[in-house]
């Protein structure tokens, strides 16, 4: 089977890339070992985070660093087995989090985030997925006056810099807007520019179905190896050989597995996360992020989804749901959580780069090979943005954004 373009990975980034390539007239096959939207894109907060104009930096306060290092909180946890593999990468992440460097890379990161709603909107409209979208934003709540005041100042700064609709609500206003909260709180930032999605996996499936309706193809198979040929590429898959002129690797945390035999090395590390759904009348009107504890509650079609913060661990290590249990205990004091649903707890990995920017663009040493991975916490948010930018590069079109800051040459060895 010969196809002009093959996209490997049917998460939000890969599916959006395939959609944009097909829209530009390419013959495209999307390949994944599972159904679209059932891996990393399935288990997330379901937010299209227009407010997230700056990437999450490494903690700068010594008290916070000490809390994480000694395991006193549960928003960020680490596993000792992962340290030999990730320590140098986390230290590089901390170095890039210095205020001067973070400000510089935030300009490139924020340019992607600024386009996220517009680009999702195009796919939502084409796919007829409006029923999955809630445009009411979400609230980031704060327990102490000091933390709330710092957050309010930062929200106002970001609103001015990036045109984001951030609304500061004191404790009284918050109690009125979210009467389901059972504790008295200092206040909240209502990120009104952000969307929430009632079923993240279903949204990716809708995008994939629209891609198929436009003439794209989907192959459920595991890609076992990539082999460059004189004209294009040969892919060995569990369903046989596939030939292609152009190949896009968009496998998120699994991208390096395919690229190592081609002698590409990226300093990727993963932040794992967990979620669990709960049944019953929680009374929340919209998503709520408990900022000082590090978990998020999101009303979804399957129930109220509780998502955890970050776990620094090896991608394929066995799940350790203690972080989820700690978040659940905290959430039960805040809302009427109900009982866990019959759906099992979920765990997934977010592919992160030390400089907090994704890898998007051509492979440095192989013609016709393209990269689109490493979007960290924001793969779901940035999928359509990344898909459009990569499709423009493959098609030889002028990019709607400058792709240079995301080039593989900055990291690949």
C-alpha cells in the first residue's frame, strides 16, 4: 500500500495533523495501534487552555522545592526508580525555568496557545462537535489570601499581555458562582477564555471521523520500524508494509521508540497523570482547579472527573495510584464527590521537553520525515495548532506562525 503521507499516532496532535494534511489535498493514512483518542488524549482535564500562555516552570520557591523533594505534597510526586533516567533532564528543565529564559521561550509558547481556540473551532465546526464543547471557562480556586493575591496579579498581567479573559473573584463571589463548594475559600480566577470538553476522547474521535469523511484513511496497526528508501519511506507494521513519500511521527511519549533506530535522541521525559470518574450530584457548574493542592474536578458525560497533578516516573512503570487517593481525599472535603464510577482509574504520560517547547518540523537528517510531539501538558489544547503548522510545512506553504523555535535541531542529537 502506498500513501503520499502517513501520520503515526492518532491522539489529538496526530489526528489534527492528518486532518490538516487531508484538507490540503494530500493522500493521508493515519496509523495507530489503538482507536483515535484512546491513549494520552483520552485521560486529561479536557480543557482547551487559552489562558495557559506561559508554560509551567520548575518551582522557584525553596519551600515548594523542599515540599516536592521530601514528598510532603501530592501535586508533584516522583519515583526513585526514575531519577537515574530523568535527573539531568529535570535539571535542564529547571535551568530553562530561570526568569530570563522562561520569558524568552514563553513568547514562542504563547504564540501557539493564542491560536488554540480559533484552530479548535475550525475542527469542531467541520466535525459537528459543538455538543461536546462548554465555552464557560474554568475556575482556579485559592485557599489562602496570599496565594490568591499573587494569582490575581499574575492573571491581570497575562490578560494584558495576551488578551485573555481572566476574571478575579473574591470569596463571596466564588461562593455565589459555585455554590457546590463546601469550604470557605479566599477567591478564584475565572479563566473565561478557556473551553472545557465533555468527553475528550470523543472529541478526538469526531475529528478523526471528519478526516475519514474527507477521504482520509485509518489503519489500526502498530508501526514496528521506519526504513528510508530512495523515494520515500517503508513502514513495517503489524498489518504489513506501508510505503509513503512523507511520514509524520506524532506518537507523543512513544515517539522516541521509532526514532532511536534512526539515531535521533531527544531529552524527553514524561509527567504521568491519573484520573477517576465519580457518580452522583456534585453540584459543580463548571471545572474547578484546586491550585494549592494540585488536582482538578471537571464535569463530564461519564461523571465528575478528578485529575491529578504530575508524577515523575518512567513511562512504562506500573501505576502507583497513591497520588489519586490523596487527591480524592482532599476533593471530598471540598465537594460532594459521590462514589467512583465503574470505569477504571486511568493513567497516562505527557511527553515533555526540558525547554518546554514542542518538537515540530522536519527531521534534520532524513528527507520526508517530520516530527510533531513533545507538547507536554498541552497536547490536547495545541493539537489543531500543531497540526496546521506541521501541515503547512509539509505542503511548502508559508506558516501562520514562525516554526523556527520548535525545530528539532535545537534538541536532537
